C-alpha cells in the first residue's frame, strides 16, 4: 500500500515521455491517452486520500534505505488535500485542452510539458526532504516557463522572460538557504533539521528563514514580489493559465509557505507578522489594480494576487479559524479561478479576443458560456452559497478574534471591490447589447469541463458542514496546528 | 571566513547582473554567475584541507577515514544543481533568440508591450 505514494509522480513522468511516441502514430489518440493518464492519477490520488483521511499519514523512505539515509516521502491530510485538488482540476483541464489546443502546433509537446509540470507539483506534495522539494520545484517551474511561451507570440515570449528571470532569483535564494541548512546542520531531512535547529544561533535561523520565505513568496506572487504574475498568467494559453492560477502558485508557493510557517520554523512566530503584511498589501494592491484592467485575462490575473492575499492573511493570523479559512479559500478559489480562465479561453476560442472593449453582448451570442462565467465571478466575489463566501467570512472572524479589527475591515472592503470589478465586467461585456448578434456557442467539449467546475464552485461550501468537515478539513488543520515528527502508528520521520 | 565574504561578493555580482543590466545576454551571464556561486557554497561546506576521496579501503581504520575523507553528499547535490542551472541558461538562451527574431533587440527597455 505504501508504495503507491510515488505513483502520482511516476505516472506523470512516464506518461509525459510516452505521449509524443503515441502522437507519431495518431494525434487524436495522444489526446485520449492524455485524458486517460490524468484520470488514472486522479483515481490514484483519490484512493490515497481516502486511505490517509481514514488511517492517518503514510511515511515512506525512497529506495528502501532506512531512516537517516533514505529520502523521506510523506502524505498527510494537508498534502492530500492539495494533491486531490491538483489532480481533480488537472483532469478537468485536460478534457478542455484536447479541444482548445487544436489551434496550436506541436500539441504532443504541450502534453509532455504539462505532465512534467504536474509531476513536479505532485512531487513537492509528497516530499519531506528539503532538497527533494527544491528539485521538484525546479522541474515544475522550468516546465511552466516553457508553457507560458508556448504560443511563441512576441508578448508571450516577453512574459516568459520576465517570469523566468524572477523565478531564477527565487530559486537562487532557496538554493542558498539549502546550502546553509546543510552546512550548519549536516542534514537535509526536514525533521532532522528540526531537531538540530535548536542548536543554531538565532541569526543563522533568521537568515535561512528569510531566504526561504522570500523565495517562496516570490513564487506565490505576494505583493513586493508579484510583478511577473499578471504578464505570465495573462499571456499563457487558457488551460495553462487555469492550472497556473488555480493550482500552481498554491502548490509551489502557498503549500511550502504553510509547511515553513507551521511545521518547520515554529520557533519564529515573527514570520506570521511578515506574512500578514504581505497578505494585506497583496489583497489591496491586486484588488485595486484589477479594477482598471482592459484585458479580461489580465484582470483575472490581478484578481489572483488579491485572492492569494486572503490566504496569506489567514496563514498569518493562525489558530483554528485562520487555518480553516486558508484551506477553504484555496479550494474555493482554485475551482472558481480555473473556471474563469477556461471560460475566457472559450470566449477567445470563438471570438478571437480577450479585450473588454471589443467584446459586447456575449449573453446573446454564447448564453451557456455566459452562465458559467457569471457563476465563477460570483464565486470569487463571495456571494453567499459559494465556498468563497464562507472562507472569506471565516478569515474575517479569525482576524477579529485574533485582535486585528483593521485587517477584518480591509478584508470586507476588498471583498466589495472584488464584487465591484466583476459586476462592471458583467455589465459591459456579458450582459450588454450588441448591434448584431449571431448565436455561436462554444463547442460541447469546452462547455463540459466548465460545467463540472461550475457545479464544484457551487457545492464546495459543503466541505464546511460539521459531519464532512471533521473527516476532511479538520484533519488537515490539525496537521497545521500541531505536527508531530514522531508517530508510533505510522512510523517516525526522523 | 574570508572565503564566505568572497562568495557573498560573487553572489552580489551575479545579482547585480540580473537586476541592473538591460541586455538579455548580460542577464543570462548574471544567471550563470549566481548558479556558480550556489554550487561553490555547497562545495565549500563539504571541503576539507588535504582531504581524501571518500572511499574506504582495507588499510584504513575508521577514525582516520572519518577524519580525512571529504563529504561526498554536497558534490552529489552540486551535480543536481548544475543540471538545473544548465536548463535555466539553455532555456533563456533559446528564448533570447526568439525575442531577437520578434523584437529585433536584446534591450529589455524596448521589450515592453505588456503594461498595466
């Protein structure tokens, strides 16, 4: 059973290199194989998640080496939540890209890069060794730089250059921190580092924490480090924007930040204050910048910065409610932002533009697409039945309880701003009158994935119903509240 | 101690190349330098004066071996990080060629179609 833990990485690595070979015979078959492989990983991660949520975490040492030597892999409820979300959204996006990517050339390489990126993302989620996390982080990052530039238009290349150079700065900081960790403690295993970090001087610990924090905050696009995100996420092909905005920045950035703040540097509570500041600035800046955007994809990208700010605030506040808010918000935002990017992709597929000025009266032309788009927008804006409403509410209550009433007020103001720019977009683009309107709905294979996501946006709030919450979110929150490196039942990590 | 200061100096040289230079090729050189610095730091942590290769032969006793052998793990890590840096540089170079085809320049101040 424990050996299954490496499957989410191994299947994608194998499939990534198998698909170009299949595509030599038949390109349609390659698309079907891509969908089947993502479905296989989705089923595997569902299976693993059920096991982890019922029986507790899985600890595995790669290559059969015993504790101090082998590379520690681990799946606990927190990483399972991210794993399941990633692979659900991936499967839905893969369905979409089989049709959407037809207008590009070299589609088999798209599948290869996409799957290598996912292998990297899943690898980060199962690793418990800091160098292993770094290697998978780079695998995912390099694939994502290439995917941003996939269309090879001038703007896409420009966005990719900015994204690559910024990410290299981040990864240099992280490598430096890893070198320092190894030089000062002689280990790279996170739990062994934990036990020997007590002997480090506070200056060293602060330096390492600062390097790691700024490196991963850059990948999360928290505000002083955000400048690459609007370019990269607005220029990538729609399915890639959806996975980058929906899951990539959360796995590569937020997940590692959660591990750093709650599991690794527990002796440095000041990290939370820094995260809180980053979060407030991201939330305000992203929300205000989104208001003035002309390009719809760029607006969505700024909205991602704003919403990831909420996650950072929840993480900075801490406590049961803060952590619950983070998890709920990343789930709800992942579904709704993926839906919005797929939706604008369908609009682009039919009309050829994403500029708000050139689009009018979409409701008359594409009623079903408009319906799904409105669902996603109301979802992110936090209209009551959707998951985002509850997550924002939880974060606001947590802020008040922790004694930050100012931040709670700012959260409410940004929520209103968010609703404002989405309503403006709906009025000018979706529900306006156009002089001539020919009904031209998007193809069914583009509508189906959007439909699945729209349903998921609607029902993601049920995760908070007490009976379901105890078995899913509460277990992940308990990992963040008190993580133990030694566990008799499932085996020690040290 | 002086060796760490030199490493820091080299790191800031590379960072200066990435941040302050306007030419993409010079930025790539900066990326290269920064990559070398991190590799160098790893190797320094594993280095021993007058060290021997970490291979245990029959005529050595353990305590002598532990005292003299260099740490092999940083060298394995450096290999990985060199490969990653190579991927970065190769990708950026390919991107720079494409950029030159589209924009006709390497100057990042002139490569500015994305705004707002």
